[in-house]
């Protein structure tokens, strides 16, 4: 059975955003892409997906390595869930 997680919850759970509300705001402003497509907060993330976060001066891309099964993961464990693509 495959496991999916909403992108707004994923961004918060793996500490890419400080709060889920921040993740939702970024998604609503069309600065979060999943596999190079603008998404809605309810879009599911799967292992292997590429998440792009667009900021004013730069953008960051991450590959999803693992989906957390808990609401919040320690920042020190972030590398288990995402890998930054440079």
C-alpha cells in the first residue's frame, strides 16, 4: 500500500516551513511547485517527487526521500525525508 501526505502537511512536518499556515500561504501564492507544476494545498506528495520553493531572490529544490508518519520531525532528521537539489 502506498502512503501519501498532503503537500502543506509535508512541508511543515519536515521543517521546510515553520508552520502549516505558512506552507498554505506559499502554496496559495503559487510559489510552491510539485514536479514543476503549481499545486493546491491538498495535493499529495509521493516518494521521488521534486518540490520547488520560489523565494524573492532564489529558489530551492528538494527531492522527497521518505514520507513522515508523525506530525512533526526533528530538524536534525530532515535529511532522512528530503534531499536538496543544487
